[in-house]
C-alpha cells in the first residue's frame, strides 16, 4: 500500500528542474591559464573543451550534449558530458576553473 502512495507523491512533484542556462556569450578562464573559451551562442548548442556541441542541456552541475564534434574532418561526433555549473554571479565553473563572460577580442587573454 505504501508503494502506490510513494509513487503518486514522486509523480506529483514532476521532473527535476533544469539548471540555469548560461547567458549567451564567450567565457574565458579568469586566471588566464587557458586560451580555449566556452561559447554559449544559442539555445541547444555550446562550444566547450575545443568541441562544437549540439543537443545541449544543463542539469545538476553538468552540461550534456547529444553530439559533439572535434576539430577533425573525419569526426562523426559523439555524445559528451562534463562538469559545468552556472554560479549565482553568472560565472561558470568548469574543470576546476572559473570562467567569466568576455567581450574582448578572442582568443582569451
């Protein structure tokens, strides 16, 4: 009898909320250690870790992409998941680094 009640409570709660999506733009490491930026151009895509990713979602401190492509003509793309957390101040946390929105000339300084 408890199982149906528990299931009803879980279903009534609905799906877990999606994480806040980063504001569109280029994000560079705040410590200047890496010239590779994170690009958030529009809904459903992103550039991260030197890859172009499509079918992107943000959840539980991670970015998950249906398919990402590297910088090689024979790359057929593959699913990809990595850490990416949007902080309250709008900065991004990825791979142990802080990335800040950048509007200057690329590559990152």
